[in-house]
């Protein structure tokens, strides 16, 4: 017996068992579902979006970071007993340095310093703002109490306050800390901040309570333009964001899904049965993840959306083929059995090849991506099992019950209607008349899209601006999106202010190794730091750049140790404050004067000096990693001086940029592996299931076109490469293979039944194409609802998946038919004829 005949025989037996014993099947699957779903409480949802250092040890920046931790230890940075909280004042249409605004700031200070939670966490340095400097000048007493400051400012005229502001801004360097970067000597400003210094040694609960008090007091005084950006503010913003999503996006997405399903099925019962299968598929996925101990991760929405889309697709094919198979005088059980047998081959192929595409992510170095690949694969397998067992059995049971009450359950399959059938049939006509032209044009378009890969921007993180389109806000309640101020405030603060102190800024470390006793070492390091400073990347406090290096530490020690100061002066030949000769002796004297300080910036082992460490405080956010990393590399290159030494950035921003580059490179490898594996799998599967290996290869070819089109779509829509979008690029392959398999498998079935190639292609495109259209409209429509969300991360996610779904659909109906025409015209063009298939294949 031929292999493909044997496989079909086994498949027939399994399907017959489901359709002939539908009640027993449902009972067994209910019990199995209970067992599988019991794994959900064991689900690990604590995994993070990033990986540990062990996952990227081969990266130079990670390797050097581990070296710093091992050889400089905790002494690489002094632990401060202060932690600074910023309270911001913003008056877009006014002056934050006016008398009324400064008084509002002082009264805010009175409230928080009178709060027991704040007092419990407050550091001795207390609360300070430019209002304190101005009010103290008005009181004529630098040590005036807060109450005295309020009284003095109340008694001063607006003109007097303006004069005091001018004097403070011009004559007190400390005032710059409270004002926007580059403020200058102006006596007015739309922004200022108050710095609240808390005790870093306080326990976590005490600090949290203080933060809550700062936030709540600021909220009560929001009319004065006062706001705080801390954990409480972000938590409130997240709650608001998800609440708006529930009110806006979910109803729209659900409405789209139900509308398309109602259009496709034209039957509420089938909609309910199909959605039952979708829900069970998702529950099975999470249950299996729980039992297997695979982390669901922080982006579990991705597998939920993708598996829901694939499940809806499976449902369309099962119901559509059943409707095609049921004759006017037939019952339910037999045509359902034929329909499931015919479509199950395609569903199995989709499951296998999609799983290959998703599991190709196991070669990715990021754990969350590996876990996501496993999650989606388990979801696809679950959907296959549910839609060849539960859904057909439930459909037979429900339709049987309804027909016993006299309700006719015969429905027209999607794609056979008056308008849709001719439209789908035109795809066949195009393929018959212009297959070579269609193929050449599609290859050129996809190639152009693929070339856009090098033009995609790389971003470590897509940060929300907080802006919400006017039309989204004007939608009728409860759909209207009410914007939260937090995202916009955060972006404004990052643009306007430098970090409150060097200790509160993002830190970058540069490890300098090699001949660190060379006379030019410290001069080159100083030049490298200067080059970075010129880019505006360093925090500056009162004109001093945020740097901790051998030179800065030596100067600090020299200010307190005359003996070492003399050594430092003798080693500085050009008088610029940087030692440039006999560095070994300088390092020796440094260790002798203050070993703790020296150990933080100079590595000495066995009497040999092996490396020095430069620590920089950056005026940047994690979203700036891609732009900041090259600036740090440029500064490090100046420190290395043409190979005399090596200098490697090993801070968080440099590591983030390196990891993103690694992930993007890993995605390219993942896609190549997945494409090759899918091509091999389809070639083998079609050989054994349909007796034609070349047909499997032809069906696999359009996946490459889909990938190129998706890349081109990302470029046109300005979707950058981030960790998430790079991941989705690899998942595109798993999505893109689905539609082609359904058309190719149906085409092979029709050929096996004895139809001509034209008849077989027409049956595949109009029959299967109708189900594909319903699936595309449902999934793409629901995902397009994400465009309503003012969040670039979700917009990118929705954009990529919608592009993948739409291009896969278009390729399967416009390009694949042309390939199949050329396959029959110039290739082998035959499949194995199976008597069983011939007997049960659909009639058009």
C-alpha cells in the first residue's frame, strides 16, 4: 500500500471515530480539558522581557561588565545614603518663577514635610527648591524656616519677588539644579522642580509610603502645575491605560470578529461553536504551559492573539468544507466526516510547518523569545486537536438536536455566493493568462521589500509620547479615549531636565585594559570623556561633568592628602591636572593614600596594574540606547589610542544596544532556518500525502515573498526593529505558510479526484479562498483595532501581524495559483490518485 494511502486510511479511521461517536468524543475531551486546564494555576507569569547575562556572555560588553563586577566588586561605585525624588512644576501658559507659583511650591513643601510617612523617610538634606532660595533672600536669612519663607514671600510684592529671582538665578550656581537644562540667567521659566532627598537606607515600605504621599499631595495640587513621576504615577497611568483599552479596543475588536464571523457563517450557532473552539485552544495552550513549566512571560498577549487568529482560520475551513460536502438529501454525520478528512490534511500540514517556524526561535539567545516560540507551538497543536475533535463533535450534536426540532441546518459555503465566487474566480483567470508576468512582478516587489531590511531603524525601546489623536478622544462615550498625562509628562521631563544628580542618572562604565601605565593613558581617557561630553550625553552639575575616573578620584584624594597632591603635581608636566608621566608611581601613591578610592577605579593584581575604570553619569533614557551607544563607542575609541589599550563600554545602554543587535542578527538566522526547514517539511509531506514532492516545494516558495512584503510594509509604515518587532518577523513565517498550504492541499485533493488542473485550481481558490477571506477579515480586522491604542509598541505589533495576514492572503490567491499553473504546464504536474479521495472529493 502506498504511503500516502496508508496515511489517509489512518486519518479516516481517526476522523470516523470522532464523527460516529460524537458524544463519547465530547465526554473524553471535556475530561482532558479539565486535566489540561488544571495546569493554568501553575503558570509562571513572572518571566521578564530580557535575558540574564549568561544568555549573552559572548558579547564583549557583557563580558567586560562581568569582568568589572568580578575585579572591581561593589567598590566600583560608592553607595550613597541619599536618594532624590523630583517634584515638577510646569506652567505652560505662565511663569513657574512667579510669586504665586513659588508660594504654591512652598505650601506643597509644608504639606509633605508635615506628613508622617515623608518625615519617616526624609534625609537630613530635606527638601529644596528655587523657591526656598528666593524666599530666604526675601526673608533676609539664609537659615529661615519654611514657615518664615512662606511669610516673607507672601509679604513681598510681585516686583520684589522678580528681583529676588533674578539675583538668585544669576548669583547662586545651586539654582541651576532646580531649573531646565540650559536655562541661563532668565528670571522666568515655564518649568522648575523641587528636590526631595530621602534616606536610601530606609526600608522599602517606608520609601514606598513616602512616594505615595508625594504623589497624592501633588495630585491634590495639580491645578498649580505640580506633578510627580514615580511608581504611584505609573501604576495609575497603567490602570487608566488598560481601562481605556477595555472600553475602546476590546469592544471594537469583538465587534469586528463577530461581524465577520456572522458574515462568513451567516449562522449564530456556528459562530458560537467556532468561538468555543477558539476559547478552548487558548485555555489548552496556557494549561500545557503550566504543566510543562514554560514561562508565559510578560508579553503573553502575543500568543493569545496569534492562536485566536489561527483557531478562527481552522474553524472557517472545517465549517466551509462541511457545507461544501453536505448534499441536499444527506444527514450531518457523513458529510462532516468527509469534510474533516479532506481538510485535516491541510490542518496537519499547517500545524507542522507553523510549529517549525515558531520553534525556529529556539536558536534565539533571548529566553522570552524561546518561550514564546514554545507557547505558540503548543497553541497551534492545541487548536489542531480541538478543531478535529471537539468542534466537529459539537457541531454534529448541536445541528442534530436542532434538526430534530425541524430547523434546517444547511448553509451556503463562503466563496460560493453571487458576488464573491466571480471575484475569486478571476484569480484563476489571471493565473491562466499571465502566470509568468504575475510571478516576475511579485518577485520584484518582494525583493524590493526585502532590500528595505537594511533601511529599518533599530530602537531598543519604543517610548509612548502620550499624544492621542483628536478623533480618538471625540468618540462617543464610553469609546472615547481619555488621555493620561503621565507619558507626555515623562517625555517632557526627559527633554527639559538633566537627572537631579549624578547618582540618579543612568550609569555607563568604560573598562580600559592593556598598558594602563603608558604615560598617555590618563590624558587619552580625559580626551575620550571630553568627546562624549561634547555630544551632550553627560550629566553636568554646576558645570561639573558626571564623571568618576582615576583622574577625578585622584583629585579628590589630593585635596585631602598633601603628600599625594605633591606626587600628582610632579607627574603633571603640562599643568592640566592630568598625570602624564611615571603612572606606576602615581598609582602606587594613590593606593597608599586611599586604597578604597583607588580600588574603585584602578585594578591592581600581584603588584601589576591591569585596567582602569571610567564611570559616567548619562543624561539619557533607556529609549536612547541605540543613539547613545555609538557616542560611547566613539569616546572609548579615543581612550584606546590606536591599539595601545582597549576601551570597552560596559554600561546598561551599551549592553542594550549590543543585545538588540544580537537579537536582530538572531532573527535573520531564525528566519533562514525556518524557511529551509519548512521547505523541506512541505516537500516531504506532499510527497508522502499526495505523491508529489515538487508540489510541496511550489507551495513553500510564496513564504519567501510574504517575508519580503512584510519587511517592505514595515519600512513604509516606519515600524522600527525592536526586540518585539524582530520577534514578530520570525513569527511571520509561521503565519505566512498557513494560507498557501490550504490552497495547495485543496488543489492536490481535487487533482487526486480526477479533475483537470483548471477545475482543481478553481475549486481550491473559490472554495478554500472563501474560508481564507473570512479568516483574514476576522483576524486582521480585530488586530487593526489596536491602531486605536495610542501606544507605539502595540501599534507596531498590530501593524506587522496585519501586514503578514493580508499579504499572506493576497499571495495565496494571486501568486500561488500562477505557480500552480506553471507547475502543471512545465513541471511534473501530477499527484497520486487515491480511490478514496476520488470517491469523497467535493463536487463544484
